[in-house]
């Protein structure tokens, strides 16, 4: 059983880990966001990037409702005014949605607070958390003291292991390579804190038991360096959105990817560390979870899914106007119905980026959605 013995080919139990776990709750996240906003913005690469995002046009066609999108249409520069499309429900949610961070570290760091660790990669975590409506309320970080080239070696090892052992077995040649690489890393990182076997055990146990969309390996060095390990390609940010995302280097003019404090994938899955197996066959040991793309009512408390054929047209409160909304109005949705067709939702007639199951839910969501709702540039 996984909880009784350790194997590189069987997912271990998190109870076997010797690393300490420090939790930062939602209130701590709120405090860090407020502290981040108190920084002087100019010159600030993140603020400049969000300004560029604000100037970009957003599409208003049917495909835009399924693609990733980042919107800052109204208001000052605060996370509650910046909305992102989720990959699991298709909703537009603001970046001020908080989360609980689980930071695993060696016992020698027990007296240290882990808040600076989260603060150093707060913009990236806000964007990654904003990509998910569900399943990303818990973020996992493993703190190490790996050097940059060692972090790359460890990343390659985890990618190889997860992609080749998810079915519970592997070829003898693959098993030999895994054992060989494990011994090399164990010997090369014997002076690291925590040791490589503990990093390996904790990371694979978190992937198997908690199934987060991603895990962050954070290097606690003088110049911090981090790596994001994604459980599946669907959790990787779109390259169309983040191709010019700032590197995180203290030098505002630096564009060298090697200077990144956290290796945020700006080219999509092409340059991201993805752990899912390359094969589409049924896996025995699933590392992390796969995002099942849906198209749901934008009201956060509604569970109606339009991509599910079992959903039908609500019996009441579903009528809307197709004349187009005016400033401050909660009306204006386009929809098509038919006795033999499944309900496809009411589309916001102004931005055409969100759907609702009823006019009542559109009214309830208006207080939040009005901060993102705007006609696409170029439309009268």
C-alpha cells in the first residue's frame, strides 16, 4: 500500500512526508494583495503589463466565450476590477478571489514566516488562481534551496517520472533510467534542504492525494527562483494572453527569460513544465486533475452547465431583451430556444462574453459583472 512503503513507481502517501506544512489562509492572502498594491507603480513592469492588457481589444464572437481572456475595462488598478476567463467553467471572475496556500518546508525553516515566499510570486499566483473557478482554492508550494540548474534537473526528472509511470508500470529501460536519475539527483543534492527524496515524496504525494492543477517549487536563495509544475496542459495559461508577461527580474528593462524569479509560461504548453502523461490511455495513477471545460452560468452560485445536454430551459425568470444593455442595466441578453433543442443560455448583449441561465441570475451578477462588461472596441 502507498501509505506503508515508498516506491518511485507507486504514488506515496502525504503522511510519509517529513516536511513541515505552514498554511496561509484567505485573510493572509488579502493582506498580501493590499501590501502589493501599496508599492509605487511606476516604473513597475507588472503595472505596465496590465495597462497593455487594458488597451487590447477583446473579441465578441461565440468562440471568445470558450477562450481564455483577461479584461480590465473599468475602474482603478485593483484585482477586483481585473477579470479572467476560467478554463473549467468559462466564467469571468475577478482576480481578488483569494486562496489558502500550503507551504511545505524543512523543519529548519520553522521559525521563518512563509509570507515573503508568497509575496514574491503574488501576481503569478493571482493569474493562475483566476484561471480556475473551482479546484484552485488550495495552492501548494514546496520550498527548497535548489540552484537554477538543479531546479531544471529536478523538473525534467518529475516530468519523465509522471509521464512514464502513470499507468502503474513501465518498460524495463524506462525503469532503469528512472532509478539511475534518482540516484544521481540524490547524490548531487545530498547537501540541499530538504533532501531530494523528501522533495520527490512530498511532490508526488500532493499530486496524487490533493490533485491540484499545479505545484510551485520555490528556491529560497539570495535570488529566488521558482518553477511551476502543471498537472495538465489545460491548466497552462494561453500564449495569446501572456506572451509579453514581465519576467519578474528586478531590472525593469530586462527581457531575458533566464532572469525570471518564477518561470511563468508565456508561450503556453510549449515552454511549460507539464506532468501529465503523453499517452491518452487510461491511467492507473492520475497525477493532478484534468480541467473539464464547461460553459456555465456566470452567476457564481449557479450550477447550470450549458454544454451539458441534460440542462433544459428554466421554467421561469428566463426572458431577456435583445436590444442591448445600457449603462447600469442588468437586461440585454440574446438567446435562441426551441422545443427540441437544449437551452444554450442568455448571452450578455453588450460584451457577448458571458452567459446566464435566467434574467434573474443576470441581475444578481450585475453588481460584479458591470466592472468588466463593455462593448468591444470598434463597435458603436
